């Protein structure tokens, strides 16, 4: 009888020690794993707010009836990688360490820098090349038939950006520019706005 009592005591002792070891292991894992989770969660919240701010800024420019450029300053330069297509903006934080990625759809189409143009003068040159020298700026009206060429050009840019998004340098200002083209439509002079994004 005394031997059995001793065996149960040893079993209780070992189970208690094993429980303490498991509990200590869980505490150590929590101490090293939980803080990075909070950091990533905070980064995700900031990225959502920054993306909302940036997309709203671009949509305001795109919705404006005035031609001109406006400048956007990134809130956290260098910390987050931004990539842009014609219809989406994405942000990525902590590449390679189980980072966070967020994306936001644009309500309007914008055209970031691409292989056809980098800024407004480059876009105007591309339009002139496709439309026999006409640009649609001021008195240099485009023809109604030229608008098919412009639409084709914009389609090419959208397809390219879907494959290779524009990645701006977040340490520099982002230029969001509304360009208004004038053309001879069936009902007289009409206009077509294009919003471009560049640095």
C-alpha cells in the first residue's frame, strides 16, 4: 500500500511539473509573439486610414471640373510601399516578416505614370502622335474620330498598370493632375477629363 501511495505522489509531482513547463512555454511564446501582432494590427489601421485619405484626394481631383495639379504628401514616408493601378491603390508594410497588405478601389479611373508617359507633357506628346499632331488643349481641338485613339491609348495604359503597377516614392510628393481635352463632337465642342498621377 505504501508503494502505491508513493507512485501516485510521483505521478502528481510529474504532472504538476509538466503543467508548469507548458504554462511557462505559453507565456514565453506570448511574450515574443503578441507584441509583433499588435504592431501589425496598428500598421493595418494606419494603412487603412492613409489609403482612404489618398483615394479620397484623387477622387476629389478627378471629380473637379477645373484643370490643374494638386499635391499629396504621404503621412508615413518610407515605411509603407504603395502601388497603384488605374482602379486600385494598395499599401504593403513589413515585407518578408509576415507583413500587412491593404487595398482600396477607386471610384474613378486614374492613370499613373507608365511606359507611354511619365507626366502631363509626355501624355500630350503621346496624344499628338496618335492624333496627327492635335492635342485637344486650348484651340487645338481633337476630332470626334480622335477620341477613339485616345480611348485606345487609355486602355493600353490600364492593361499595363494591371500587370506592372506604378510604385511612387513615398518620400516625395504625389502629383494628381486633371487634364481636360476638348474635341469637336456631334453637338459642338465637348470635353473629356483625364486624371493622371505622377511625381
